[in-house]
């Protein structure tokens, strides 16, 4: 339990009893007591004096046993002793307001908490360490130095020469290229942040549920020789190269008279529409029937991976495949190598097999991407003005706009509304 603020030590003294006084940054063993002095738990108190703390304020942490009852009673004792419960993200917000971290690092705290995959966690840690702030500050500094030169030339036209048009033009171009790279990473990084959605579709009995189980490495879905077994959409997730993949196993696509099966098929179609990548499974051992042909046909124009399954039983379907399925995989879901080939093909279709090294600075939220987009828009105007041979100082408002937009990322120019939006994402206690 963390207490932060000027009264942290006073409040701690009311709920923590020990023979020794609390010393800065030293763990002290003692009793957590309620308002009547009864012992709730025994544990450690850790006092950390401002400003070298996570929030920049005096902090006392009580380390108690992990029982919900002990936690609740300790919280009750703290509230009774004069503390108030923190709002979502309030500690991180105070840390930001006290200059302990910039806004991009604060957002990264929420991302670290939310990270569902190894890749996402690594990426969030990079921004937490200040990678994005450094990149953005570098760009802002470059633009600001041009602004200073321009301002000097405007204020003292006789003494300060106007900066050379070519140099300013080149610099604005360089800055824009850096921002362009950030936006590119943002788009590619969608998979790291959100994971990839994958829908397994195909005719009944093709082996879709068997493939889901093979990808997960567990018997998640019912596999049966009876066609039409899977009726609801089953959602699970697994990882490829550290990227979270949300996979949907669906009912076999075929014409059916059964009302329940038909609504399952309807759900399957919706899952297919919403998925980034389709994983099409057909029985490759026998000649393709109308259902198999239809699903191959209907998914041809989208990102997909095709597996001609049941190769152990024959290859009639695979051998007779059309041009559109030339690069389809063939094998059996019972063969680990074939399942690995499916994983690799999904990565290729999903994120082009690009290695997603997000240890480098990257935009981590739509808010940040929007700020960069607005900065780029302003810079585009500036470049048009420069290219048209207009006076160089006409680009001052555009450069100001770009610097301000970028400032929203690190919090140098964030409004209260922006802060509310960011910190409402947090859970309480962070
Ligand atoms: N021989 C063979 N049988 C398979 C293969 N894949 C799935 N099956 C069998 O085909 C039947 C239907 O599989 P299932 O995964 O339920 O198909 P779904 O309807 O597409 O989900 C089951 O009896 C599976 O054991 C395969 O590669 N080879
Ligand atoms: Mg199934």
C-alpha cells in the first residue's frame, strides 16, 4: 500500500507501530494497527523522502501479506488516519506534474501494465526509459533553433542575417523524414500493441478446430468427425515471435438448413470480416467440393494463409488447386513442421515477417500519432511556402504549430483534458 504526499509520514505513524523510527529508504519491521490499536498484520514500512521518490513527494509504503482482508483492513486504517484513496493513475499523474517523467513515459507505464505480449512489454519499456521523449525533444530543438534564427532576423533585420532558404528547407525536410519514420513504426506497431486478429475459416470437417488446438498446443476446441461440430466462435490467443495473435475458430462455412448452425455460420462470416488475416483450411486430400471452392474464391483478395490439410490421406485437392492458391501450404495439422509453416505464413501475411524491434523510440498511442500528423501537416505547409520562394519568415507560424503539436507528446504543451484522457486509462494504485 503506497501513501504519497506531505502527510505520508504522519499518516504512517498512526497505522504502523514499531520500536524504531522510520528512516529514509530503510525497511522497518513492525505492526500494522487499526484505529483501536489492534494488530491487522505484521510487515514492513518503507519511508522515502521527497524529492527522490516515484511521485516526487514523501512516500511511505506498507508491505503487508497478500490477503484481500488484510489489504482491505490496512486501507481502512489508512483512510481513517487521514489518507484518501488515490484515483486511477494518480501516482503517475503526480509524478508527471512533479517532473519525474514526461508524458510519453507516463503513457508507457499504462502500456507496461496492459502489455499482453513479450514484444509489447519490450516496446513499452523503451518508451518508459525515455526513448520517445529524446526523439521528440531532438526534433523540437531543431525546429526551435530555426525559429530563434528567424526571430532574430525579424527583430534585428540590420544585424542578423536571414537564415539561408536552402538550409532551412533541408532541415525541415530532415525533421519531416524523422516524423515520417515514427508514423511508419506506429502503423507497423499496431500488431505489437493490439495483436493480430486471425480467423480460421473453411468448410466443415476440414480440420479447423484441429489446427486451432495445434497452434495453441492444447485441446481447446472440440474436434469431431461429425461435420458442423463447431458452432460458436471460439476465441483464444497465442504468440508468434512475441506478437499476440487473437485467433478465432469458426463454424464450417456451408449451406445449412439447421437454424443454430446457420447462426454459427453468420458469426463465422463476421469473424472473417473483422480479422486482419484469414487462415483458410480445406481438406486437400480429396477433390475440392463447392463449399471449399467458395471459401477459397471469397478470400482470394484479402490477406490470408491457405492450408490444404489432411495431406496424410492424399493430395487430390491440393494437386487440382487453382492459380490463386499456387503458394498455398499443404500438410497435416498432426505434423509439427506443417503447423510451424502456418505460423511463419501468418507472420508474413500479418506483419510481413518484419522484425519488430521496438527497443527504438516509437509512437505508442493514437494521441501521439495524431500530434505527429498535425506537426507534419504544418511542416508540409512550410515546405510549400519555402519552395514557392516566399519570404522565409512566413513559415514562423507553421514551425510554431509543429513545435506545439510535438510538445503534446512529452507533455510540454499538454492541456488538462489531454491529461485526464491519459490518466483515466490507468488502474487505481498506479
Ligand atoms: N487424417 C487426418 N485427419 C484430420 C486432419 N485434420 C483433422 N482431421 C480429422 O478431421 C475431423 C474434423 O476435424 P475438425 O478439426 O473438427 O474440423 P473442423 O470442422 O474444420 O473444425 C476430425 O476427426 C479430425 O481428427 C488431418 O490432417 N489428417
Ligand atoms: Mg471445428
